[in-house]
């Protein structure tokens, strides 16, 4: 199978389902900035997914998302993720003289709500073999939407801040 053909097939499977969830999230006052995307990141990496901003989040850059990465390097592979995240930010580290000597990461996190196994196409496997993994991914996303915040210990931090 060709990389471009795989992208088109996965778009036809996922986009209607993601759009249905996006429409529901737009009616849910706990989430804003709802986006459904199909985006090329590099020549051999493509993502199809949905992201939104949880209103109760600590930062305006926090997001909740579901998506799959399609990779076409050394063969075709895919993997799905459901994550709560805030981008890591890089800040300069300066010497006493004020010269930048390096960079360090500030803040940021990624918490997985759900993930599929890595799916490397083997002889005889089809898109349908990966599609069978999607219901579990959708269920993980729906659990997070119902809860409205990340699972576990990180939730306590959110609760204290809100």
C-alpha cells in the first residue's frame, strides 16, 4: 500500500467519527477551541485527529486530543493516542555575563489517556486490521470527555487550581 493511499483511507474512516465528536464538544461548555485536522508534519509523517481546550485547564495552551500518526519511513506504520497535554517550552540559560549557554525545558506535560499498539503493516494486513483498534481509542477519549480532566494524581493539581 502507498503512503498517500493509506492517508486517504484513514481519513475516510476517521473524519466522520471525529467530526461527530467535535460537534458534541462544541455544545459542551467544558471545552473550547475544538479542531479536527488532517495534517502532514513531514514528508513521511501525517496526523489525523481532534483537539480541544479544556476550560478547567491551568493554562490556555493545555489541550485534550485524539489522533493517529501515519508514518511512511521504512515501511508503513500507524499508532493512535489520546492525550492531555501542554507544550513544553524552551528557555535560554544564561551565564553570569548574560551569554546564552544552552536551553532548558519549562513546564509542559503529556498524560496518555489511551494508546493503540504500534501497527506495522505485515504481509496480508489491511487498513481494516488497524481500524479494529479504533473503538478502544474512541472509548478512552470519551471517558476523558466525560470526566473533563486528566486521570490520576495530576487531576488533584487541576482541582486545587480551579
